[in-house]
């Protein structure tokens, strides 16, 4: 009970707000500076392909590490122990799919979106439309989760529930995200992500070193102290503290692992970043440096999570508004008082802002470039018009995200992050891999796989305990949950791969010449933009 | 839309390049590394996931102080990810880049 009042009364909103404002001002100045360079679609969507490997690596990390990673992973470790670490491992290992199979060939064969690669060898209009739908779905799920997260962060910082501050924060985050994207396009978004990553890693390394320093730089002692403080004792150092209740919950965990490891390389905002550099070689360097940065970040999360368990204690964390998500802010307050809490809160908002900006530009590219320019106008559209549609789309997405998040602000929407990964792994990854590597893949295979993966993963969630039938459901009083798992990946990913195969073998006429062209262009870069 | 690096090859040029032994060599060197390595890290990762789910007792065995097999296994996933990334970067630099660059240069200049 103490925690709520400790964070509620002792924090200074002025400090939190002040640090966040500094971030906003610096990023807005950069947005305005890069503004005039936005003239072509290549400028707007992929920053003229001008970033270096290191810059893009940091931007990828800044785009990828969301509030779920910063607050969620360490929080889960602080409460459930080892099971929180399992997320971190999945989030990291997943990058090998991107590095080994997807990133470079995508860079060589597409322009802005994932649909570009499918349209290279399949019938353009149906595959672009399908890919755009799943892209927008993934982006919206992820956006809602992030923005509702921003709202609850404010609750935590002000120590209140359901305040007006929550809605205002959501609106401000949404507004800023639209401003960045609208004025500065991908260039501005990238710089916001790079700066955010710098702040995030600085905060994470500083706090980890601080925690380790308190225990004589002996990680084993941190773990020992966490064990002493936890009601579960040494169980927190073993797996299945969170997922071990039954075989069903273990299957749920495996299902989540599948979505994490296969979804990452198919997240639209991540894919888009692969295009922002001059060549596939630089894309490769971007991904490899991102792997290093993301790995370092999750190692810090491990220390922060167990550090929060040791220094703050799981009971105090669970009693705070925001529960597990308050572990890192409470740890910051414990270590460095109001000032460090202010800094960490500003970092958390910067984190959310950078991710939502990346999502917005990915969704706007999917609509403007894929649906408007190629499906509706069949490719005959002037650059200014495509840009105008992209900007309008950003505003529409911003409005939907703000309205949706304010409506859902008191719901537990953390499942939306896992759902975004599951949809990406089911609807996007199979078609990307088939397009790049399977000669006999056809349009029907792509369309069945995308819509099948999308409908099945969302459908299973609707009929899962996430939505009805349990006290923590969205609708606790309704009971239509016949699917036992909260994560659909275990079922939806294999079915989507199967549908891609089935659709292709029942349709003749895969374009062998186009596939040959894709292979040559994908591997050599000849003719790539 | 032309490439900034050179002329965009014609469909015929792509087909011709696709049939060359140089391209077959490049593709096979790419696939012979990436495909098995994907298999390796997926098996290694899901071995960890399955042990975490079903071999909980074994994973809880202490090794050094309070540090148990689960934590070491988890940290080894970080190590393996780093090593595979490094190996792929080295492989791409040594085996793929020169081949890809020379094919690209040829394809983008022959045309007009």
C-alpha cells in the first residue's frame, strides 16, 4: 500500500514533465530541420535511404523496444522471476530470422513495404490489398497497446486511477506522433527513434550498474537478495512461475514463444526500417548492430527485474498502480529518488512515442503506397498525391488510435502486443518466406495465407479467455471462450503456412521468370533502388 | 524508376544471369549457410523453451551459488545469438559480397 502513496506523493510532476518536454523540444527541432528535405515518396517513407548501418541499427532498436520491453519484461521478471526472462530471450533470438532470411532480400526486392516484395512476382492488386490489411491490423493493435500503456504510466506517476490525466496523456502522445510523422516523415521518425534508444540504453545501463554496484558487482548476490524478498523464494529463479499452473498454460507459453520468434521479422514497422539505408549490405550491418544493442538492453532488463525484486520487493510492486509495469519506475525511485524517477519516466514516454511514430508511418505507407497508389489507382498516381494520401492516412490513424485508446484506457490491453506478434507471424511471415524462397508460390497461396493467418489469429483470441469467461477477461461476465490459449500462434502459424502451400499447389501458373528475377535481384542487388 | 547504381537490367538479362553457374554458386553459398543455421537456432531455442516448460526440475538445478541451469541456458541463448550473427557477417563478407557485387556490376552495365 505504501508504494502507491510513495510514488503518489513524493514525485514531482514538474520534474517528470520537464524532462519529457526537453525530449519533445529537441526532437521537434530535429523534425523541423529535416522537414524541407521531404519531397519524394522515397524521402518521406524511407528517408531517402540515407542512414548508416549504425544509425539504422539504433533506430531499429528504438523502433522495436517498446514499453512492453522496457517496463513489461523487467516487471515480469520482478514479479514472476525467470518467466519474464523468457520473453526477453524470444524477443532477441527472433532477430536471427530477420538477419539470416529476410532483411537483405527484402531490401533488394522492395521499395517501402512488405507488399512490394509479394507484388514483385504475384498478381499485384490482390496481394497488395491483403498485405496492407494485415499491416494495418498489426499496426493498430500495437498502437493501442502502446498508447493505453502511456495512459497507465501517468496513473502510476500521479498515483491515481482513471484520472483526466490519462486521457490527456493519450491525446498528447497521439498528437505528437502525428506531428512527427506528418512534418518529418521517416527522417524525423528515425531521429526520434535514435535519440530514444540512446536515452533508453543510458537509463538501462546506468540503473543496472547501480543495482549491481549495491551488491558488489556480483549478479549471484542480486539473485540471492531477490529470492530472500520474494514470497515464492528460490522458485523465482526457475521457469514456469507464471506459466506452470497446468499443461494448458505451458502450451500457452509455447504458443507465445512461437509468435515472438517468428513475428519479429514480419512486423511492418521493423520491415520498413530495412529500406532506409543505401544497400542490402548496410541493411545487414543495421540488423547485426541492432542485435548487439537489443541484446545489451535485455541483459540490463534481467538485472533491473531481479534488482527491482530485491530492492523494492514484489509485494510493493503489485500494490502500486500499474502493478508489474511499475517495477522499473519504483526501482528508479528507490535508487535515485525523484530525479532518476523523472528521467526514467521521460525515457518511458520517449519509448512509447518513438514506437508509435514508427507504427504510424508503416500503416500510412501500407495504405497510401499499396492500397491507394497501386490497388485503387493501379500505379498511375503522381508523387504529390501519394504523399498527400500518406499524410491524411497518418492523421486518420492518429485519430483512430487516440479515440480507441481513450475508450480502452481502463481495459487490460497488454494482450494486444502478443496479438500483434501472432498476427505478424501468421499472416505476414509465411508469405514473405514463400515469396523469397519458394518457386511454386502463387497469388492464391499468398492471399489464403494472409487472410487465413489474420482471421484465425484474431478469431482464436476472440474465443479465448482473454476476451471472455475469466475474471481478467475483457468481458468477464460473458462466456464464449472455447479456445483455451491466450496466444493463438501454436495453431495459427502452422495453419497459415499450410494455407500458403495449399493455395499454391491448387493453382497453376507460378511465374517462373519473375521468380528468377526476384532471386537474382534479391541476392545480387542488381536493379535494386 | 532506375537504380541509382546503374541501369535497371531487362527481364531477359535477369533470366540469363539466373542460368549462370556464378549465380548458382552465389545462391547455394547463401542457402547452404542460412537455411541450416536457421534450423540450428530454432532447434536450440525451442529446446530451451521445451525444457523451460517441461523439464522445470532439471532447469532449477543450482550450478554456482543460486545460479541454476535455467539462467545459464538462457544466457547461452544470448551468446549463441551473438555468435550466429558474427558467423553470418563473416560468411557474407567472405563468400557472398564479392560474388554479388561482380554480378550486379555486370548486370547493371551490360544493358542499355
